[in-house]
C-alpha cells in the first residue's frame, strides 16, 4: 500500500501485509493511519482552512476507494445507490484525484518488472526490495515520458490512457468491504468538498463526463 502526491511521488509505503488482507484492513493497522488519527498532530500537518471561496475550514485529506472508511482526513466516494447529481459529480472529481495513485503504481510496475512475477526470495529481502522501488521511483520521476501517464484534455475532460496501462498487467479487481459507520464531522467534510466541486470549483465538462447532459 502506498500514498502518492500530485506529481506521482511516493510519500509513504507499507509493505509486508498478507496478500489476502483487504486494503481497508491493512490501512487500519498502518502507522500512518495511527499518526493521522492522533490529536497531537505528530506529522505537523497544516491547520484546517477553507477551500477557495468557501467558509468552512477543512483539513488536508487523502483520497481512497470504497475499501476505506470515511474519516476527517480520508475522502471516499458516496455509495452508488440513489446518488444525487451533486454526489455523482463529487465521485467523478474524486476519481480524477485517485487516478494519480493508479498512475503512480503503474509507473512502478512498468519500470521494475519484478512486480509482474513472483519473487523467489526470503520475505525479509522482498520487503527491502519493494521499499527500494518507491525511492528509486522518486529519484527518476524527472526522466518520465509524458505519454507514460494518463493525460486529460483541458477542454473536454476526455482522458488518454498512459502507455503503462497497455504494458502492465491489470491487478485483479475485488469487491471492497468496509464499514459505513463514520462520524458526523467526516460527513460534513465530504459534503463541503461536494459543494465546492459543484460551485466554486466547477469544470465545464464534469456533467458530460458523468453522463448527466
């Protein structure tokens, strides 16, 4: 499991969990989750602040899929059933952000093909090998063809898939399971981002990309 920044840089990685463990379960036991949950702010994160043009202060957040639990610091999509138009827009905008991590993982696997085959090594050596890859990835980001990652047309929002998608095996999909029992503040933060994406931060193609118009 890893966290990627907006320039495809790997900010954090967790290695060594059982392959059968869900992403949500791995996250619940991770050191980063514990640090983000601490009121002492051991990561020295900036204070919450309003989104441009808004009033309600919101914290800096990560984005995840349905495998994760909605929290004050992690946004996940609205449930697919009975969504409003505004919620569909939020889910679309969230998917654009999550595409960053998809591309980050795709670049890793494209460059280091050891991830495409079983590693016939002791678990301890495999852990060191896997952790070395994100470090090298960050060092080599400047030497990355623009066509390697997905690109989005600024006028239409249409996405041209990066070449890594044709050269890298697709990971097996699964039906994520997690609890939807999250707090009121987490819901308010997600709703604030929803309002922002539907008002101050509108992009002209978002309704068409959602099949609304």
